[in-house]
């Protein structure tokens, strides 16, 4: 995912990192990497259902983090 600035990417990355590290799922794993103004998500899943659930979780966490960040910038 690309963000407008490196600062915004870092804020979102820091906000969701713990979720990625502690998410209990035995059929999939997710890795998160910050690269300038981008967050790179790698998902390794045993099946399509686990993959979809991981994607949905990642999107939910990122969306929430972005929305909260936007509220605090007002």
C-alpha cells in the first residue's frame, strides 16, 4: 500500500505492527515491511479461505489506522 508521505506510512505501520505480530492464525502468516512511503504485506496461507481472512484483517487494521490518523489531523 502506498501512502502520500513517509510520515503517514510510518504512523500506520507503527499502529498495525502489533496486530500483525500477535494475530493468532495457524493456517496463515503475515509479514509487514515499511519501505519509504509504502507498506508491503506478505501473506502465506495454506488455503484460499485463510488467505482471504488474512487480507480482510489487514485491510481492516489499515483502514482503521488511517481513519484515526485523519481524525487527529483535523
